[in-house]
């Protein structure tokens, strides 16, 4: 039985992609360990077929957190029993590289996003230069890897000569029986409440929309969102629920009337993103208002599961949401398309690509 060790810097609870990946590999007969970080507000780890470990750090934010976590992670990896180290994004890549070199083990890079093009990275040039150096050093040395969309895979091949597999961030097939409350409709946003997610325009847009917005998530822009809600006077129309567990989301999202999938176009990571919540909304059968960036447009041209908008101005967002709320025929068409699309866009289909990747890795 081959042993796989996956590393992330989050606390594991809300990382649905990693739980899907680890679950599929454990079901396929691999001995899997997922390593994350212990936070003061962390829930107990869930009972799964794979092992989960959390490393506790003294520092909780900033550069010192990254340094401390990476040192603790390296020490842990040097002694764990494994056949392959898997680094998730650049913030865990160096301990995995060092441990794999010292112990003569296989290594894999799993890029959940184009890390060096995140808005919080791009907006700080000095920090971006550091991460670009890490990327330039590490990726050519990780010959095996996979990522979430074709654009990122092509970028890595162009810049570093590595040919990565695409394993999209699709949810498990779940044919929900919940229906939205048409008498009291609400719009859902699920995901990180971070910079670059268009909250600066989404919040004022809600003044023009005859429905409530429910925000499920937390992040580096949460306090600013609270301030925006007060500034725009929409306290009665926007509800901030903070972090919501994946289990709770699976029950809540299908009851939403519509959803929002917004990003600013700043940075390639945003412009070329393919976020998991785009697929989560499809799985729940919920029509969404989505930016018409390339990756989403390709899928929407094929499946017709969203109302695409060309900009994220308040009026544009409000008009698109009101069209979903007011046009029953248009809404029903998108809803039906979601139900059809989820039969293809699901993890049960996508995990075959993942399992084939690891099969070939160990056969090589």
C-alpha cells in the first residue's frame, strides 16, 4: 500500500477539495495523511478513511507564521512514513521539496490557484517578488503535478517546462431535493471574504435588489465588508454568517434563489480563475450571476448555467440579479441547465483523472 502525505496551511475543516482528493485516494487503497494547521477556533477533525494531523504555531499571521509553520512542517515531514510528498500551493512547497530530496521520495505539486497572481500578492510588489522566486525555484523541480484549470497548466508549461494534469475542483454528485423559498428569496455568496471578490460593488448593489444576500465565509476583507454594510445602510438586506461547515452549506445552498460568483479582473489568478463555488452552485441547481472571464465563459457557452456579466459595477450586478428574480422563464431555463450539467460536472467523474495520475506516478 503506497503512502501519500498532503500538506496545507489551513486548518483542514473547510478545505473541500482536499477532503475529496484524500477521500478518493483512501478509497482507492492508498494510505493517506493530510497535514494542516491548528487554529484557536478549529473544529475537531472529522472522522475519515485517511489520517489528519494539525501542527500548532505560536504566530498566527504574517511572515513569522509562514516561517514558523514551514519549519515545523519540515521537521514533521522528515520523520513521517511516506512514499510521496504532495505540496498544496507555494506556501508549503519548500518543506516538501527539502524532505523529498533528503529522503529520496517522490514529490508532487498541487496548484489550487496561480498563487503569485493573487490580488493580496500582486498588490504588494516586494512580497510578490519573494513568491515568484520560490515558484521559479520550486516548480521546475516538481516534475509531477496537477492544477485546477487548463490556463494554469499552460502557464506552468510555458514558464517552467512542466506538464501538469488538470483536476478540476468539482463537487460530489448530490441530487438535492431542497427548493428555494420563492416567497422570501435570498441570494447566496459562499467562499472566502477576501480582497478582489467585488464586495465593494456587491454590497451597494443590494440596495437595488429585492432580496436578501447571505454571505457564508470569512477572510481578509471581512471587517471591511461589515463597514460597507453600515455605510450603504443595508443591514437588513445583508447577513454575514461567517464560516459555515461544508455539511451545513450542502443543506443551505440549494434553498437559495440565486447566487453570486464575482471576482475583480486584477491579476491573472482572478481573471483566469475557476472557483469551486461556481460548480457548487451548479450542483445545488442554483442559477448564478457570474463574471464573464474566460474559464467561466467556456463552460457557460456549453452548459448555460449562469447569467454572465461583463463588469462588476453595482448597477450591472443588480440588473442581472433582478433578471433572475423577475423573469421566471429565464430562471427556469438556467435552473434546468444546472440539473443537467451536474450529471457531468461532478467529482465522481473527475476523480478518475486523479486516480489515473497517481497510478501512473507509481508505475513510472
